[in-house]
C-alpha cells in the first residue's frame, strides 16, 4: 500500500482531472450510472412524482376531500402578506435552529472525543449516551419533560436549594422553546455516533507520528483531528440544520400538537401539519412546504459554496 | 480477518431475514365480501366493538374488519385514505368534523336506508337531529353524553368544603376557591382549572345567556362584549387564586395525564360525562361528575345531550346498504347493546337503555343518571358547528386565553380581537 | 493505559502514570454522572411499567409501592393481536430496511464520491433536495401512487424505498466518508485493472465498516421507531408494527391503558438496544484495525 504522509490530510482543493483509465466518454459515464441505478429508479419512480404533485398543489386550494382548484399564487401571496402565524412559526423555527444546532453539535463532538479515548467500559458509555435518542418520540418523553421542567419539577427543586424560585419552564411562553432546545441537545446520539465513526477513520499512526514529533494534544486536535474530521463536521452541520428546520416531533409530543403556550413552540412544520390535516388546507400546507424548501435550499447551497474553503477531502 | 467473519454473519443474518420476509411481506388480502370499519378509541372500546362485529358475523355472515386508532392518529389516516380513494365503508365521525366531511361528499346521506336497512323507530329525536347536515342524515349517533365537571371528591373532603351540586354557580366557585386556599389543600391545590380556553365551557356559559357559539347559518353567535365578559370572569378567578395559574394551565395539552385534575392542581375540571371511567382509572382520589356551573341560581339551559360520536358511511363505499344494515344492528340489537354498554355514551334507543341499565358498573350508572336527569339544565340541541369551528377553537380560543392568562393581552382587548379573527376564519373557510 | 486492548488505543500523550490515573478517574466520574441523566427516563419508564395503573401519574416516588407484572401480561395480549406479531412485523420491516439501505445507499454514495459521470452535481443536488421537503405534503401523493401499485396494506411501501436508496441522508453520510478514504488505493487498483465494481466491493466496503455500521444502526432504529409510514400504509392489526401497537394503548378521548403502554414500551426498546450493542462493535473497526497498517 502506498504510504500516506501527514500532509495528505491537508486540503487538496483541485479536483483531479479526468481519470486516466476510463478515457472514452461512454465508459466514463456508464459505471457511475450503473451504481446510481437503484437510487435513480427510486427517485424517478417514487420521489419525483409526489414532489411535483405537492408543488402543483401549492398553487391550488385543496381540502383533501374534493379535487384541487387552481388558485395561482394566492397561497404564497397570503403567506407573505396576510398570515401572522406564518411569521410566528418562521421565527420560532429560526430561533430553534440557531441555538439547538451549534449546541448539539458541540456537545456531540465533545462527547465523541471523550469516548474515543481508550477508556474502560467504552461500549457501555456509548450505549448509555445513545439511550435518549432511542426513545425517539415516545409518550414517555413528554411526561418526563413535564416532570423535569414544570413549576414543581426537578429543575426548580434544585434551584430552590440555592434559594431561587423558578418559573414553570415548559409551560411559560418565555422559556418553553428552550426546553425543546434542551430536548434536542439531550438527544445528541446520532451526530455523536457519526463523529465517532469519523474519528475512527483517522489512522492512529498519524497521532503516533505527531506525538513522536512532540506535538501537544491541542495541536494534534487542530492539525490532525479537525482537518480530517471536516467532511463529517460538514455533514453533521448540514443534516442537523435541515432536520432542525423540519423539526416536528418534539413540539408535537410536548405541546400535544398545539404549538402552545401562545404559539411559542409553533414550529414551522407543526403549523404546516395543522393546516394540512386539522384544517383541511393541503394546498396552503404545500405552499408552506415549498417555501421551507427554498429557505433550507439557500442555506445548504451557501454551505456547499463555503465548504470549498474549510472541508478537506483526500483527493 | 474479523471483518470477513463479521460480514459472513451479516449475510447469514440477512438471508434469514429475507426468508422470513418472503413469507410475511405480502399477506394474502384476498377476501370475500366484507366491510371495512375505522374508529378511534382505546382498548376498552375496541374490545367491545370487536365483540359486536363477531356477533354480527355469527348472525348475518358479513365480516366487518375493524381498525382502531388513537384520536390524534385517526384524522390524518382517515383524510389520507379518503383523499386516496380508499376510505373504509364505516367511519366513526365526530360532531366537529361531520359538516366538513358531509359537505364534501366524503360521507353519504343515509336517508334512503331509514326504515329499510336502517331501523331507527325507537331513536331519540335529538340524537337523530344531531346527525343531520343541511337536513340530510349523515351520522348515526352512537350514544349521547353531556358536558360535565369532573369533581375530585377526596380533595373536597380534605378542604372541608361540600362537594358541588347541580345548583353550583360561578359565584359559589369563587367562595369555594377561597375556602380551598385557606385550607391549603396539598400545598396549594385550586378548586377549578382555568376554563377560559375551554370551548364547551364557553358554549355552556353563552347558552345560559340565551346566546350561542354559532348560529344555524354558521356565523358567530355572540359579540365582543360577551367575549370580553368571559375573559374578565376568568381573569378575576385567576387573580383571586380561585383557578390555577396560567403557567399551570398551560401544562394541559389534551391527554388525561396532562390535565389539572390528574396532576392534582385543581379539584374540578370541565370534561364530558363519558370520561369519568377514563379519569378514574388514572387517579387514586375518588372522582364523580357534576353539572357545569350556572350563571346564577335558577338559570339553566346550558347543557345539551350531545351525540358523543357517529357512525357514518363513506361516500365512496360500494356497500352502503350493507353498511347501513350493520349500523342498524350496532345501535338496536340487545346483545350488541349489552356488550357496548355506555362506553360510547348513553344509547339513543329507549328500549336499549332500559335493557342495559341493570348491568352497568357504578361509574357507568353515575354517567347514565347524569345524562338522563339534566332537568332544567337541559337546553335545545345547537346546530352543527361550521367547518371552521375546529380552527377557531384550536388556533384562536386556546391561544387567546393563554395570552390573557399570561397578561400579554387584556380581556378588554381580547374580546374584540377574538370576534374579528373568528369572523375572518369563518369567512375564509 | 496498559489495561486497554491494543486495538482501542489512541495515543493520548505522555502524562505521568499518576496523573493519567487521576484524569481517568475524573473522566469516569463525569461520564457516570452524565449517564445518570441519560438513564433517568429509562428508569422512570421501567418503574412506571411495574406500577399499578392509578399510581403512574399521581405518585411522587420513583419506586412503585407494589411491583406488579400485570401491565406486561395485559399489554402483551391486550390488543386483539399479540405483541409477538407486532415484533415479528417490525423485525421484518426493519431488517429488510437495513439490508436495502446499506446496499443501495453505499452504491449511490460510491458513484457520487468516486466515479465521474455527466450531471453528477445535478443528481447530487436533487438528492439533497429530497431531504428538504417536509414529508407531510408528499404523503398523500405518495399514498395515491402506492395505492395504484396495489401496495397499500403490504410492507412494500415501507421496504421497497429502502432498496431504492430513498433516504438521501444515508447517501450523503456515506459520500462524506468515502471521500475521506485515501484515493491512492483506488488509483492503484485501477492500475491493476480492477473494475469499479471490484474497487467498491474489495476496497471501499471493507474500509468503510464504521460508516456502514452507523447506517445499519440508524436505519434499524429509525425504521423501528417510525410510526407515520406504518400508520398510513398498514390497515390490519396483524400487519401492525410495534410502534403502531404502542400508539393504540392511549386515546385522549376515552379510556387508556398506560400500564400496558409503558410495559410494551420497555420491551420495544430491547431489540433496538441489542441491535445497537451488536453493531456498535463494528464502529470501532476503523482503518486502524483493518489490516491497513501503513
């Protein structure tokens, strides 16, 4: 096997020119499409149709029970000019994204680093830390969160020990969104596992070499771990952001699908769900969905654009 | 080396799964003539319902395949199946959605079967009326119930306060609340939850004033002043500590385990007569039901016997007559009635009611007696609510009551705001 | 550090033995404290499943006053179909999903990460786009589609998309990992005349066990936990999944069986936890342990 030096982890921004082995064009394309085939079949056969349909529905008035009526851009116009709840839900979601994603990622990375050390009982800890994520959308979580964050909950009992009388965090509109942010961070299992898998892919001999050279641990982290981990960091950041924008379940189970108190946890997709299935406005809900797609799409495109400058692939 | 072994394990595991999957992946769904039925409810309801479908199969030979879901899961599934042209033949329907489904022909008018496949001779007139939309019969009421206060009698004993009777008034609640507070029951239990966001309670209060939530032509049946007065009434109770705080009330998101009653924060809460059993099951204190409070002594007419739920037949069903026949069996057959009890509400046929009365449990008896003896509390059946009623309840009334509760809006401001917004929602739908 | 198996060792610098023991102790204490926070819900759930029904929401103590396994017996057989059937269904769906997802997504990811073909960026963008649209609005068109295919009321709508790599999450995940593998390996293999298929099968897959295990774990757990798909597509109790079964225990409008819910919730966690424990072993087999010593 070819030896790889320390520098190979450093940026190699230029894409390799056309590979030499497959020079002819059709030979160049065929293998790629062959490997892509299952996905292509699924995409064209199962995914595109419903997506395009929902785009069409966003220009209609569709009550689910009778056939859709074309209304042009009415849904979009209403959304931006005459729908306070649209802006409320957008604001709630933005706030959630801005605070939950970085905190969750930082937490997940820190714990993954900690668990990547050679310590005893590693598999056990890893499993324990993944437990909250296993619980998913269980009713138990809603009950538990109330026991922790209600007025007479665990948090306030602890605060009382230092003489502070706390509010009912979960049902006070000023703080309720924060309890959902905490919930999201608490379920940090999946980014943690992905970070761990990423850390595992970094060859140990690179650290051995570095530590022989007398590099400090912090320096190893900055010079080896971080650069080699950037593809995974990038992935987690993009995915967690998309997921946070689409976040539905936590608010749904904690607020019983209402987004209350006073719409303080009315996530965008929760509002969309209400419009679609509680108020029979699938056309409007579809328009909401495509606006979300545009927002998330712009964000993702921007991230890909900047990734050239900080994500290091071995190519 | 380890990889190799692991992969072989992996492949062995997967081929076993494929073998298992091949057997189970497409169960044979080919079947003879049968009806599909979808209903919401818990296990207790399902057990009774399936017992009736078994009886029906034994009697008539028609197989009724029932599927049940929790309330929250029921509506998306029904909407999806209906939109996908795959609605079940028999659909359990709620008062709130019947207009929506009827006006869009998602459920079928049943008038043509009445007297034939569908025997309703003995049926209570108000319950029959409740299943009509624009003059046609779209739903067969499966039982009547009434709004009722759940009362924690153990807590009342602890407070040294006499439990409420059917003559309870809003003023008396104020007095009870003060007695509760001075007795300091269980570290601050209040006498009642904050009912300002409860649509049935508002409805009941309006009806006692001779108003209505909605008029027959689907407009708002009251003005901004009435709404302001409603919010003021509850603000007064909140400030006096008679009802629970806004923070506590906001913990209630619908399920039983989030209610002020079960959480032990209030000794009374507005609910329905048929939910006594459900609440008692998750509580250690003794509970009973009583009527909603009166505006003043002697004022009644707020309650009505509401169809707790209906069975409707899908507009797309190919077996409407067979479905109607099953419905007839479901509400009339004595054996079926004995199985069903009052789980879905008080049966609408007098003969059935008499037949099952002796077989009921204590709590069921309480519910039956309550609904049967409303007396002067009973008023006329209101018209079916307009399709937008659900949206006004969920996204306006509840949110607004919280805004007032948390002090984000004054009652004087909230009253006119409610009327403006509700009218806008009604006009949009 | 000598007590640690060699293949787990990551060199952690050179502290004195005493200091490293202290550090290690502190880390364990910290981890244990954190574990308690993570475990609390499970303990609560476990306790609730052994409680009498009327004590679940009204008792302040974490320990039940009486321990009873009634909830388990009632829950297992309480629904018209035994929970054993639901478990079997969930196993079939989740198991097939794992196989489908790992195969189809790794193939697509290999194409995106390592092969060149026209419109690659376009397809990649499309793949990401499918991640961004909330599923609530494609649900009904998709239902109509599967109904036309005659797949409603079978497991097919839940399983076939997995074999067609419908979840872009896993493709994107694997792309990021494949791109991190040294490219010299492919190039060397190409020189030796290896086909893309052989490179994929002999080099990429064996070197990607951590990410494949990750994908397997997530697929299994997420499919197991999913209820919306099964809710919409499965209409007969005998084809219900565990999650769907769990949701029928409670109904906000009538009587609920919370004891049964919590008891079966505990049981439903067992398979996914075991699956996690089993597959996480593969997570640790990174490049460092696959004979790629350089």
